[in-house]
């Protein structure tokens, strides 16, 4: 295998490790819109990073965290969360696209950030992706039981001495890191798919939360491998091909789940 394919495969596995367990909480908490808004804000982060000549990963993390905190604040004040998510999500995406067009002397392929360019991942990118994945896994492992309790029942969490808002902040930070490390792999428009589809597929095959998280990682890895093979032999875009492979695995899980 060529070096760029090996790097792409390693990057896909790294993203799957982080997105699998986190995606389980996104499914349980019905945070799909939240994931979309955070991912769309990443494009604004790309524009800010290019404007100030800083790391793309740093810019996307900062904007993703900012988006998450803004949504949490609006939700706490009683605003309709779906409406707020829609307004902030599309506004951040549009602002990012417009901001990039104003950058003079900067040539950037926005499609690589919108739909991913996993075949162009460098060794430095791999360090960032796997470092981010390790951070997310450590964070989720540390707060796993508390996150499960807060997800099951906020009232139960409070009676147990837990703060549901703090657990929401943990998920916000983890989601921001996943968005930052995944933007080069599947792009801002497809990140939420890699959070939702493997986790939803795993839900059809698992019986416990821990099993679902582990299966989601496995589905993500298989989707990365399948998508890269499809891209290689059919000459299709790598990022969308990975998501398409994940969708195929979801359909298979529906058949297998019914038979089981």
C-alpha cells in the first residue's frame, strides 16, 4: 500500500475511536442538531485560523467550543433549542464561507474542509488526530458513569450529587475536539454522520451502553476501511465514501438485528 493510503487508514481508525463512544451519547441525548451546529461552526474556525495564520485545529476547537457554550446558554434561558441550533448553525457556516472569500493572498480548497480530504492527511495530522482521540477517550472514561446517569435522568443525577450542566459541558468539549480532528477526514458537513451512523448501527446490535460504544468504534473502523476501498477502486470522494460505507453497515444491522 502507498504511504498516503496507510496514513488515511490510520486517520480513519483514530476518528472512529473518538467518534464511536461520543456518538453513543449524541444518539442517547438526541443531540444530532447540536453536532451539526458544532461541525458547521468549524468552517468559521477555519476562516479565523487562516486569517490569523494559526493552526486549523486550534481555530476549529475554539469556535466549536464557543458554539457549544452559546447553545447551552440559550437553552438554559428557555429558548427553543431546535430553532436556536438552526439559526446558529447556518449563520456560522455562512459567515465562515463569506469570511474565507475576503482573505487576500490565501488560496484554500474549501471542499476539503466541507467534505474532507483524508487522502491528504500528513504525519503531523495523524499526531493531532490520535492525540485528540486519546483526549476524548480519556475524558469519556473518566466521566462515563456520571455521563450515563445524567443522560438517563437529570433529576437522578442531581440527587446523586452530580451536576447535569457540568456533564453537558464535558460532552461539549469532547464534541469540539472530535470536530477539530475529524474535519480533515470527513469534513464539516459529514462529521455528524460519523457520530450518528456508527452509533445507531451499534444500537441495533448491542445490549448494554458499553457494548454499544465498543460496537460503534468497530463500525466506524469498518466504514473507514470500506470507504477507502470504494474510493480507491471506484475513484469516488473519500470522505463521502466512508459515510456511504457506514450507511451500508447500518442497513445490514437492521437486517441482522431483526433476525436476532
